[in-house]
C-alpha cells in the first residue's frame, strides 16, 4: 500500500478519535452530576487519553504485531500486549494524578495527592486500560489489513513475474535454434555412436520435460535443479570436441534443501551464449557451495575481449528480469553481484537455506 494512503488512514482515524471524545464530553455536560464540566479538565484528560491511545496503537502497530503476531508467536503476543496495556494504563493514571495534584497546589496552595485516592485510581486505571485495549485492537486490525493488502499485491507481482520469467525461459530454451543444433548433433551421432545418440536424446527429453512440467511448484529440491543443470551442460558439450571448456563443482550437503526453480539456470545459459572461446579449458566455471545457512552460486565465463573493445550488454534472458524475480522470491535475504571485466563475466548469488518441509514435495 502506498505510504500516502497509509498516512491518510492514520490521520482519518485520529481525527475521528478526537471527534468522538469531544462528542462524549458535550453529552456529559448535560448530565447534572457530571464530574467534568469544565473544558480545561476535559482537555487535560483528552490530551492524556490521546497520548495513551496513540502509545498503545503504535506499540501494537509498529512493534508487537510485526514481531510476534506476524511470526506466529501468539502466546508471546498476548503476554506482551497485556503487559503493554497495563503499563500504559498505570502510566496514564500516574500522569493524571500528578497533573491534578499540580493544579490543586497552584490554585489552592494545597498539596492533596490525587494519586492516593483509591477509588479514583481504580476508575482511572480501568478507563485507561479499556482505552489502551481498544486502540491496541484497532492498531492490530490496521496493521493486519495493511500487511494482508501488501502480501496480496506482492503475491500478484510474484505470480506475474514468475509467469513472465517462465515464458522468457521457454523462449530461451525451446527455440528452433537450440533444438536444431542439438538434434543435428544427435543425428550425426546416430550413425557413428548410436548408444551415445540415444543417451543425449534422453537427456534432451528430460530437459524439455523439466521445463514444461516440473517447475510449476514455488519451491523444488535443489538436487532436481542441479540434475537439470548437469544434463544441460552435457547437452551443450555435444556441440564441441573439448569437454574441458566447462567445469562444475558442487560442495556441501544438498539433500533436503529447497530452491526456487530456474533461479540458477538462466545465468548458466547466458554463460554458454556469451563465452567467446570454447576451445580453452575452463572457459566456463560453475560452482555451487551449500553451507549451514546459505547457497553460494558462482558462474564465471570468459568473454575474451580486446582492451580496445567496449563491454557488450548480454542478451538472452535479461538480468533485470532475473533480478526482479529473485528479489520477489527471496526479498532482502539474498545477495546478487554481477561483475564484468575485460576478460570475464562473474556472477555471485547468495541464497538463504530453505528446508524440505516448506515444499509440497
């Protein structure tokens, strides 16, 4: 939700809050036994009630709801909320007592501690507690509604970005150029090495099946993504006589780790598209390292430009779209750096660990 809209909602609420208190006071003046008939007394209580209500409202809105309720810590939320309401009620009662004691002393030069009147204290504490509880409830509703609205918009953006990315991935992978080159190489192998041709054809079939049917869930096992990457590299190797031009290294445990589908693959595809010399060993170097709390993906490909040449912008699946999708999926928990030098293009992506139980698998 836009910041200006949120601010307008807050202003409207506090305006209505003041109007309601003023209306109640005007009604109370018509009662013969009204304790608060002077505007000065009412203004004092209104000020303290507003401060108490605002403190309760924003304690829940800005702190308790995001920290406990949103995280599912219901018992901690209830305990902290009751403690906050009680504390605010006591603080407001003390403030009223001290203010009225000060007024009495200034006007009548009499030191009469309003704070020590038990009956008045009970009424004040009860009233301020109800006031704080009401504002706590409204603050919780406000925050819940804004969070729900933002989550809904974020999910819509995520779905839209995911669909756009999947469409771009399909266009990048399943295109006549890719299929023609791969099938043509397999066709050559059929005559000379039928078993190898069959193996590559099965791998190509697995790649297409994975793209078409297996990337629908939001999260998939990291092992499946790595299996796809290995098969993709094998299919690419058929197009060159040098098997050493690409290397892949996987470190750390991968079982039970989840990842968003097709997050790593586009960077590898771009590396194959833009590597200038596949005859040299190590033209493309890929590493995936899994630690206790993160996945580190690195992809380095040689671009082999001359010093006088300006860097070219990579084509294919755009880096902007990739960044947008990763940001939607991982929010602020990831780190992506793209470095382009004269001779190399380096991708470093750090993703947080997601465990198996978060997925439908």
